[in-house]
C-alpha cells in the first residue's frame, strides 16, 4: 500500500513510481522503447529500475461504417441471441425440461429483447451519430526513465546497441 506524500501524490512504495528518475531515451513508438528495456534485461540490468512513460496523448477514432436502423436492429438481435444462448445453456443445467425448447426460447427472447432495446437507444440519439467507430488513446512519444543510481550503467549498456538511442540531431 502506498503512503501519501504532502503533495497528494502516491508515496515511494507505489510500483508506478521511481524515486529520482532520469531520462534514458525518448522514442516515437512503443516498440522501440520496449526493445530498449528488453535489451537492458538481456544484459542483466536491474530493469525494475526502469519505466516506460507515454506522453502527448491523442485520441484516434477510426470510422468503420454507416449506422442504419437495419444494422442496429441486426446487431441488437445477434447480441441478444448470443446472450439468450448462454442463458439457455445455463438453465438446462438446472432444469429437467427439454433442453432444446429451453435454449430456443431463451435465444428468441434474448434476440427480441436486445433488438427492441438497441432500437430504442438508437432512436434516442435522433441521428446525431449515424456511424460506427473504434476509438483508441495512444501516446505520440515514449520515454524510458531509469532510477538515478543506475542511469550511468544503463547508458553504457545502450551505447553497445546500434540504433538504441535516438539521434539527437534528427
């Protein structure tokens, strides 16, 4: 458990905190930062003194298609059918009635219920969002930080890995 400091931040026992971190390198993508820490680990460096910090966050939204009443209804019915199938299978474990009848009825009830519910939700938006999308928050830069007491050792090790440290003149 962490102990609070006077500034309202977590104390030094928090696993997401270094006491006196120093910047080792800054990269444009996570894979490069991960490669750096992996190299240090392979060289038996105490990587528990490292941290990768993503900065300059941005939200990316990829539009995947147009949203129509038919698509909403179909998606709702399909989700409800899967949920009904799950409930039906669970119910057959506890009842002596026909398994097929139980499963079919829960699939149909689930599909109908989810269809109505999804159409209601779509109607309430009144056309303000007629598209589907996938959203992700990503960092634009990744900084590898190391504890001050091992920063020199980390820099020496990374000097032996070509391309590990970004070109400061690029």
